[in-house]
C-alpha cells in the first residue's frame, strides 16, 4: 500500500535537496575507501599485493550474502520514521566509526596488522551497505513521475559528486598537513595523516546523514508483505527480472572502469609523475566536468530518449579516455590530459545519473512483470555490483603492480623505471576505456526498458497507484 505523495512545488525541492545532502557524507566515506585505500594499504602500510588480491574477492563472497540480506531487512522495516531513514542514520554512524578504524593502524605490524585490516575491510562493506541501500532505495518512493525522478536522481548525484570531489581534491593537500613525525613519505602521505582525515570524514558523514534524515519525509512508500530472508527469494528476484541482470553487467563494467581511474590516479601522479599535489588540479578539472555532466540529461532529454542519452554519455567517456591515454602516458603532456578529463567526467557524471534512473525503472519493471516490487532487494544489487566493480579494479590494479614489481621498486627506494611509470598510466586511463566500450555494447544489445515497453510499465504503475489510493479512501470511509 502506498502513502499519498507529497505536495508539488517548493516543498518538494526542499525535500529533494535535503535528500541529496545525505549523499555528500556517503561519498566522503565511499570516495576515501575506493580512491585511496589501495594506496594507503600498499604504499603507506606496505601490505603485500597477494594479501589484497585475496582479501577483496573473499569480502565480495560475504557481500553476496550481506547486501541482499540488508535489502530484505529494509523492505521489512516498519517504523513511524519510515523504512529507509532509520537505517540511513544507523548505517552512517556505524560506517563512520569503521572508516576511522580502517585508516588507523595503531602501530600494528606483521600478522596482527593483516588480520586487523581484513576485519575492518569487511566491516566497512557491511556498514556501508546499511546506509547505502536504504538511501538509494528512496528514489522511487518520492514519485512515479519520470521527470521528477530525473530531478531527484540528478540532485542526489550532484551531491554525491560533491562528496567524491572533496575527497579527490582535498586528500593530496590535507593528508600531508595532518601528518606528523618522520613517518611522512617523500610523496607527503602518512598513516597519521590518513587516520586524522578519515576521522574528519566520518564526522561529516554523520552530520550530513542527520541533515538528510531530518529534512526528508517518506511520502510515497510502498509497503508489501513482510518476507523472511532466503537465498531462494533473492535468486528468484534476480532471475525473474531479466533487466536487473543486464543492468548489473553493464553497470559493473562501466563502474569498474571509473574506479580503476579513481584508485590508480594517486599512483600515477605520485609515482609516475612524482607530483602528488598535481592530482588536486586533475581532480578539480574532473569535478568541473562532473558538474557539467549533470546538465546533460536535462538538456538532451528535450530531444532524446534515456537510452540515447546514456549511449551519448558512454561515447563521451570513451573519447575522453582515449585522449587521456594519448596525452598522458604516451605523449606526457599533463595539462592536455587534464583538460581531456573534462570530457570523460561529463560522460561519467551523466552515466551515473542515468544508472540511478534506470534502477528506479527496473523496480517498476519488476512489479509490472512479476507483481511484486522488491525495492530494497533490487537496490541492494547496486551496492553489490559497485563492490564487484571495485573487486575487478583491485584485481587488475594489483595484478599489474605485481607483474611490474612495484613493491620491489618501492622498497629499493630508487624510484620507478619507465616501464612501470607508463604501465601505471595505461592502467589508469587505457584499461577503463575498454571497460566502458564493453559496457556500451552490452547496454545497446540487451537493455529493453525503453520505447513501448517503458510506456507500458509507466502506465501500469500509475494506474495501480491510483487504484490503491482510491481503495484506501474507500476503506477510510
């Protein structure tokens, strides 16, 4: 049964902005984990690549259980504050604590450090899931109207990009300032600097999530019958929604490409170029592109379908990455590479907004096809595919670093050879281009929710909600 939707106009904009603010905090934690954890563990703490290659897939096995389980828990939640907001706050507080602990080694070394990092790594994924699934699951609950969903998704992705931008721009500058003692590397990074920065990000995560919870009301929530968690149910939801499977494949590929750039950029600027603070300019330019990318959907939607807009976004990203490979690791014209990042970032930003909209459409499609909605279980797949994308980038990155004898060169302290420097650049900009191209091919060939089918789904959901509202009024009388 659905609650009545909120009023149109200014009050909705306030709710949407309040909702979007929550994404800033989530992406501070998310960005620090995905963009800098690999470098922190390998280059600051000195953990071996083999450990990280083993840890990441093992964590994904647990996520395969934990993420859909959390989705079921959220779907079954019934409180006077709604079913999403309580978990957003609980998850944010938990994730903030674990983030600070993950980036604080307490002077440990050897086996004890490896065990500690393994536990914190898995706990970060669990607590991030507690906040991330209910947060993004709220998108369909705002409205069934396509234009309003575009607005909600765009606002949320705008604030999400802001959080990511803060991490990528500020970390190379603030970490050295927050560091102390003789532990600071020649690149300016240290264990103490990362620890203090993680604590600050954790505090901001709690603050922004609290603002989100206080400013946002759940006004169009659909409550189905409570269900017990079972793998059979999860597999049934996935198997019965063919477009969810297709989405997971093409989104996983494109996300893996972007994560590879995000996590390898610190290696490229610190180790290949020897200019870690130059990463801040690169990421600032990328943030400008991300902001411009948010205009792509509103501008192009006047003339093109969502399918065409998404295709344009991926093509722009592929072209941008191709130019970055040319001007970066090949020609070594860094400023030209930075400028080309605008084009790639415009496409990536638009891509992420479109994916959020697609997932809301997939929830509706599941209800249209199967009669059950399964919002949170469906959205839990978003978090899981992102972690799988991170696993792919981790395997590519650390396998490549191992082949290039990165750790041996790091420990020797004599700098990196030209092959390693160029190789890191290819990993950062060349391989992601291939992932994005594969994603585009899968999307164009397999994703079906557009045109006549999309219209049928929308009409079905609209008529069903109207019928439910009328039934509720009759029961009240």
